[in-house]
C-alpha cells in the first residue's frame, strides 16, 4: 500500500528516540568527565541507565513499525549509491537503538542501578574483560550514532532546502 507520509506512530517514535539518543550521548559524555565521588555522579549515571533501558523497548517498537507499518517510498531521484546509503543509514539507526542499551545492560554486570535506587538483576554473568569490551562497543556505537544521525539530519535538510523534495515532510 502506497502512502505519502510515515504513520503517526513511526513519526513520534522517530522524534522521541532522536531526542533521547542525542540527550543520552551528551549525558554519557558529561558523565565520563566526572569522578565517582563528584556530586551528582550517581544520580546522572542512574538517569543515563534508566533512559538507556527505556530506549530498548522504544527501539523494538520502532523496528516493529518499520517492518509492519506502511512507509512511503524514497524519492525517485536518488542515485543507486544514494539509495543504498539511505537504506544502510536507516537500518543502522534502527538497530543501534537496540544494540547500545543491550551493550550497556551487559557491561554493567551486577551493578545496574537505575533511578530510585532499583537494582536490576544480572541475566548473564560475563567476565570483566568481556564487560570492558562491551563498554568500548557501547561507546563506539554512541559516537558512530552521533555522526550518522547528524549526517542523516543534514541529508533530510538538504532534501528539503536544496532538492526541494518531500523527504522531510514525510516524517513531519
């Protein structure tokens, strides 16, 4: 079924996830400069973990919406390389919103405390070395996401202001 816009659920998931991802990257970057003993460190770490865990079901919902709800076609003026790049970027952003929280959860081990002081159970016991690798993956994916999401937003603005097509309007 051909549609002119993304469904409302998809548009809202896109906005909420984008806002939370950019906030989480900023928060994670800020926390990384704090010491364990600094005022607010524990609260900010718990906030980061709470929002991160909330992103997981939002990411699943967005993936579900992408798979099962109707979507408009990409603009016909894309070259084959642009089309491929657009698809790769969309799939990266869909899956990374799931992968980053999973890595964050797994790297935390038995120290996963969220807002309110609630300690979440550890479902899988991993060695310190594996958790360190997961931290590095978590951090790398966050920075990649920042760059790719910024380029994704820039491409949407280019489509709107330079190409004057309806790519951006489909998501608004």
